[in-house]
């Protein structure tokens, strides 16, 4: 879900909240969500394939 800071031209039907004196509106983009979900699935498949090919396990702390 993408969060957009909406300071100007706020839509009346949006979910607008005021936080620290700044008005914010949450906006979702279904295409972006679907794309990121597909990318995550591919990364999981790649990790599984790499794990089957190698006995090395890389810790999160080893990756920047």
C-alpha cells in the first residue's frame, strides 16, 4: 500500500487524517500491490532454488 502525503487538493471522500498539523490521506494502488506480490513470489522461488543448489545459508546481517 502506498501512502501519499496530501497537503493540497484533498478529496472530500478520502480517508484524511491530521497528524502533527499535517493532513494526510492513505491511497492504495491495486496494480502496485499485485506487482509487488508477484515480485515477492519470484524472489521466494529463487531463494528456494538457490537453497537446493547450495548448502550455504546467508544471514540477514550479512547483506546490506
